[in-house]
């Protein structure tokens, strides 16, 4: 029977290049699905395990990876980018040697932009992968990279260690020098060299360091350089130009393929800067928005829902599908964590209160409401379709860090749960939990303000004002509101209409130094409670006054 699968080595441009010949064979899309997948270990008998063991089984879902169409597309493009970049650096046609000779000339001139004597074909491309947080960009590229052996040792017809790919995080300060240092350090750890001690010394200039980095990249035939978290450049004092221009030079001049990965906030920056790479869009940039509620999403949920460590399996209904999408808005990381945390919650509850371990719609809603507060603004922006608003939420605490803490706390409880939950008592529990949550928030905030030297009575007034202004009682938002009042006093107060009524009679009868009396008089003058207490010397001046 004829084999319709043509091996990669039958392509002459790949067959005749030692850098490509030792790469793994190209895979069909169906084979890529199997290769990229990372399924958690699961056995039906584990449902009968004790609760504390099943909680640990749930942690396997944190490593779950189900490739979909976008991940297959990423794997295809990476394979093309890698192999096409090596065509122009074939050692058998002396292209690779010419690149090294050009690198030597740049080192002597201490500049990446000097004209070189050895013209060589540049087949390098690049592309950007951007999307909102939690859509699996970093996880996806890591699964793709794992399909390739990172280092390949060559002995014939030359001797060198080929580095197929290298992944670095963008420096938090956006410094090309720090990127070079991270590069040398990563190469040293990988192949045992000492480039960092040679080329990373303080007395070496940034330009000279970049020249050496480019030469080392060619010396070890780096196939693709991946730069993750590129949105960090938006917050640097020096701006994104220096680093992005260097990456463009790697593609256009040094012929090293580059992949840039970042969140939606990186799009304007890349459009302005990275587009100058003559092949920046040679393979087309990828934008991973939240997944629509389509067949691909349904397939993913079908696969994910089968991993249940509850004592009995809950069937997947259309109502549950609706809840899962509504509470995650198509963010894969969130829906995985939602199902994982919901199972953790119901298993813990049934340790102290008898009943079925069912993953109900009410349970999923409650877990999403209580455990996903940190990403609620992002989810609200997704519901509204506000792409501009999404760019503001790159600073949110990574969801995985938050989930890790929740998991750790739940495991440490060993089943000693204080909030029983059943479908019939859901509304009652809901009503009881809100005041308790607010009370806990007020207690923590009061303790914090007291530690800053704010009097207890004053602190209570500030907390109440902040909670009236922000009924959601988000502790971070409340503290930000209070901190603004404690550190900033407007120089030009807006004139306020004086109330027609004077202070209430009962306040007039209070002592002059009573806080209620002072705030009531201040209210008549159009002052806030804090401003009235400040004028009466009942609170300390703002910290900024001391600093001045």
C-alpha cells in the first residue's frame, strides 16, 4: 500500500541543510493534536479515594492542556519560521560561515550597523502573538517548544552545539543590556559556556554587548528567539524603542527569527515599532482573543468536564455550559480553574455535611463570585466587548498565583469548612456571607489604618465613607480611596453650597472635642469628615506634608 505521508527530508532545501536535517519530522495536524496534548492522569477508582487525597488529584488539572485550532496554527507557524530561518544559514553552502565572518567584523567595529563584506541571503521571519491574559499564550508556545530538542550536537562536517530555540522573558525595565545578560546566562546554563563572565562585565558598553549577543546567537545557530511578556516595555522609563529596534536588527540584519509574545496592551507598541521589521508579518501575527462560544469551545468543555474527582459524576447540561462560559467569558485558564475550584469546594463541604458531591450551577456561580474577584474587572470588560479597557488589566495578580493560594488553603483545612452549602440553602448562605465578608474587610482595613497612626474613630469614619462610595467593598479599591484622602489635599477646594439646615440639635449638645460634633460642624462648612477633623487637629497631617 502506498504511503501518502511524505517525510520532511524529501524537501531538497531541508534535506541538504544539517541544521534542519536533525530536527524532528514535520507532523500532520492530527499528529500535532496528540503531540501537544497534556492530559492529566485519571482513574475512575480515584473517585472513591478519601477527600484529602482527591483534593490533591485535582491539582493535576493545573497542568492540563488541550490543543485547539489556534495552538495547531501556532505549531505550524513555528515549524515554518524555524526551518525557513535555517535555509539562509546553511553551513554546506558557506552561508553560515559568512554570517560568522560578518559577526566578527561587527565585533571589531563594536556596532551592529556597519556594512559587511560578505553578503548573505536572509531568510529569517518573525511574528507576534498577542492576546488577553489567561488565553494560554505562554503555555501554548511552551508546548510547541517541547516538541523540539533544545540542543543538538554536531560533529560532522563541523563541530558545534546547535541551540534550536531560546525563550527569554522581556526585562522588566526594558533594557537591551539586561536582555543580553539574560541571554548569556541562559546560554551558559544550557551548554556550559561562560559567556556571561566574558561579555556581561559592567565595563562593556550596551552596544558592544548587543554585538556579542548577536554573534553568539549565530555561533550556536539559534533557530528561534522567543521573547515573552513584551508588554513590560509599556512601563519602562526608557521606552520600548531601544529593545524593539534591537530585535528588529536581529531579524533583518543578523537573520535570527524572533517571536514576540504579549498581552493586548502590547498591540499599539508593536504596531508603531516592531512593524519596521521587513518580515515582521511574513507569517502573519496572531491575536488570541477570548474564545467564542462555538464548536471548539464546546469540544474543550466536553474534554475538561470528564475530569471529575467528586464521588459521583455530574452530567454536563446546557445550563452548566451557559454558566461556564458566562463566568469565564471564553478565557481557558479561568474555566479550568473554575471547575477545579468548584470540585475542591464541594468535596470540602461534604466532609462536614452529608449530601451529594454535585457540581451545580449555583455552586459554579458562587465559586466564581467569591474566588475570581481579582479578575472580575477583566471579565466585565470582556462582557462589554471593551478592548480598550482590557489593556488596563495587565497588572492584575496572575490567576495561577491566586488559585495556588486557594488550593493550599483548602488542602490545609483538611475538611474543616465553616460554610455549609446546598442548593436549597444557597440563597440563605449568600445573604449571610455578604455581611461577614464586609465585616472581615472592615476589620483588616481598620487594623491597617491603626498601624499607620490613624485614630480608631477617624479610621472608622474613613472606612464608612469609602464603603459608601464603593459598595462593592473591594479591599484594594477601598484602601486606594482612603490612601488618596490621606496623602492628597486639593489646594483649590470646589465651592460647595452651604446646607440650609445647621448641625442637628443633638450634636450641639455634645462636647466641643467630640468627633461627631466636629464632623457635623464641618459638614455645614462644606467640608468632608476628614477635612473637618484635620482642621481641628484631631488627625495627623498627610504623610506627604512630613516628606516635604
